[in-house]
């Protein structure tokens, strides 16, 4: 779908595994208007202090940026990776 090589995909998955942390849903003031099922995702991202929340959900995307967190699509995130030196065919 995104025209990336298998090696790029494997490297991306491994990088995400290396830097990913599981976060408990904190009690917080952040809510997703019109979609309360997405509120735990937003709260966890905010509590974890992430730089990016990658989603295809329109209601979450509409909130970007939120307190320094960029809420972006997978296509946008792939561009961010490429801009940071992760070439398409590494």
C-alpha cells in the first residue's frame, strides 16, 4: 500500500519494538469529542509524552497538534522516518 521494501518494513517494525512502551490509561482531562472509545488512546499517548500518535482515525487526526503531540497518519509517519534517514530501501 505504501510502496516500501520488505527490509524497510522489517527495520521499521524492529525500531518500533525497541522504542515502544506499554502505558496504562491515566485519568486525565484529555477527551476525544464525539468518540469516547478513542479517549484512552489519546490519554495514554499524552501520559507517555510521545512525539507522534499514528492513526487513521479522523476524530483523533482532527485534534492535531495537541500539547506538542503530532497526531498523524501512517503515510505521514513514513515520510517522517524517511526525513530522518530511514530510506525506503534500506
